[in-house]
């Protein structure tokens, strides 16, 4: 059913769980995946842009980290026998959800698979929900894979 599955990856355990789910879906449907990594603008994380820009060295480090995350994901896809490709997005100024939604549309994805921590309350308010924003903006179905942290907190 899903032949073109887009997976935003950030190297976290949650993101890797989403990738594993996407790879299984691709395997079951004879589909392929596209991994994307978005180098997010630090102003969104810190709330301000110090000195009006980024040093070339910092941008290089951020791109290298993103490339490593994509390469690790490609290794997982290769090990699973799934056809895959990847893209690094570092066009500063776009929010993660906007970039993911645009990438899904441009690639004609059938599905976006994204991991979430499932934060609630103040944690969600402070950190926002990238998955929720992707759901709102994406023009295709979005499968959300939970990290499992919620259940561990509830059972403890």
C-alpha cells in the first residue's frame, strides 16, 4: 500500500524506532524509504540568534552530524534489504514540520513515519510537538511511533 515512505531522522532512539517501523512497512509493501535530516536553526532552539549568524565551523559540524545520522539510517535500510535514499536539509529559516511536509510533497510520498516522545503538559508546551506539527502540515498520512517513555513513566 505505501510505496514511498518518508522518514525524518535525528539519531535519537525514538527516531530509530520510527525508522525500523518504516523499514518494516516498506518491506511488507515492496516500497522504498527516503530518509531526511533537517539541520534546525539554533535560533528556534535557543530563542535568539547570537551575533546575527552562524560561524562556518558550526554549520560544518551540524552538517557533518546530520550526514552521519543519514549514513547510519542508510546502513539500517541496507541491512534490511530496503531501497533507500536520503537528503540533508539545511536551509535555515524553515521549521522542521514545514521542511518535512514540503519534502513529502516534493517526493510524492505516500506516508510519513515520525517518532515522538509523547510529551504531555508543560514538557509539550515548552518543547512543542514536532510530530503534531507534521501531522497538521503534511498532505499525506503520518504514522507516529511512540518512544515508549510514556509507558515506563506510568508503570513506575
